[in-house]
C-alpha cells in the first residue's frame, strides 16, 4: 500500500514537471512573438530614418539634381 502511494506521488511529480516544461516552452514562444513585433517596428523606424537621411543629404541631393538634368525628371 505504501509503495502504491509513493508510486502515485512520483507519477504526479513527474507529470507536474512535464507541465512546467510545456509552460516554459510556451513562455519562450510568447517572448519570441513579442520580440518579432519589436524587431519589425525597429526595422521600420530604421528604414524611415535612412530614407530621410538619404533624402536630405546634400551630396545626394546634388547628385539627384544632376541625374534629373541628364535623364529628365524621375517618373513618380
């Protein structure tokens, strides 16, 4: 009888450990999803900043004027 109780207790502890492992996998998955959204926002902001920087850079603005003069206005 006592051996049955010990076995039952061990089975419950093992199952509890398995549930904790699955829960930690779900926690990692949730963190990865949050990180993906944050990384996308970062890349979008970085791309917008680079576009602004290129558009306002004096040397590139002069190059754009020269190319527009040679090739004509860019089609929009």
